């Protein structure tokens, strides 16, 4: 995060005043005119949806008698329980941790979008991990751990680099800078966008051509995947789980960081009280 913050070091107050308008600040605090549901409610809904599956799964595994499990499955059972508890804990940390870290009023829109993005991104990566592990059903616990560790490292590093590239592009566009952006970052982002289009197109074509599968004696279209190697499928999943990057709004991120850097200057210039700008108990 410190490396991302350094991207804003040379942006002056004069540039910030010139590029960030009063209407932008109003929307960051209160939302748009057609904003029917508050930021807090929408964040809570996403958190609840993120917790439903792991909570149900945890309730199911707690009913299992560990002593009655075959010895060869006991290590895997322990890994599953730890994994589910970790998923629940990380979801709660994202929600409450970032709510506390960015609790100023002028960060309302940024806080909401960041938490929603992180919750969705984390859970999509997590479910992608589970699906890849299912492809290697029957492997030992150590192989599961190795696959999971490598998968998370690759995904998190890729997400960080793409997000950093998007933030640099936003700074370049808003403040007319020339920060270097790796070409492969744009290619990855384009590939993710193309994947989203192909998924929706594939869903549509599947519905249209379902009769063709039946006419050819294929009751389950997934049979067509039998000849595809697990490695190819895993690579496809690793691209698909990057789809939440498309909902990350780099412009709002940049604006929030600038407002945070010159918070008092913007508060005084726009005529907000301390309570309106920060939070109710600020300074008490």
C-alpha cells in the first residue's frame, strides 16, 4: 500500500483543487441523486452474501464426528475446517477493518466501493481455488496445500499489479502525468474483459444450442470437457477469477487518496463542518 500511496506524492494542492469538483465531493459523501439504498446497507448485503456459503459449510462440518473418519481423510478434514474459518475471518476483517480505517464522511463512496470490490474479489478467488482443488480430487493433503499456496500467490500478485496499473492510468488521465504502465497490465485487463464477454456469450449460446446437445446424445454438455486437461481448465479459472477487477473504479480511488491528502484544505474550501467531513465523534 505504501508504494501505491507514493504515486500521489507530487500532486499539488492547486492541481487537486482544479481537478476535483464540488459535485464530486458531494457524491462521495451522499451518493448520486438516484441513490436509493445507503452505502452502509449495500455493504452489509454483500457481506451477508459472502458469509452464507462458508457459514452453512461450517455448520455442516461441525456435525461430522472426526473420530469416525478414515485416517487418510482426517488431514484433509482439518484443512477444510481451517480453510472455512479463515474465509469467514477474512470476510469479517475486510468489512470491519476497512470500515474503521476509512471512516471519514468524505470517503463514504470510496469505502463502499473498496469493501464491495475486496469482498467479491476475495470470495471469487477462494471459490476458484476450491474448484481447482476438486480437479485434483484424490491428491494428498500436501499437494492440496502446494496448489493452493501457488494459486493464491499468482492471483494476488496479478490483481495487485493490474490494480496498480489502473491507478497509474487514472493519475495520468486526470493529472496529465506520464507514469509508466506495463503493456502486459493492459493486456491482462483486456483479457479479463474479453473473458467476461465470452462467458455471457457462452451462456447465451448454451441456452440456444441446448437442443443440439440432446439431439447428439449428449445429456450432460460437461462431457465435452473430459478431453481437456486439468492444467488448461485451471488456467481458465485463474483468468475468470480476475473478473471482479472490472468493477474496480480507479478514478474514485485516486480522488479519495487526494481528498485524504488534502482533507482539511478541501473541507474548508467546500464549507463542510468537522462533523460533516470527518465523523460524528471526531476530535472528542
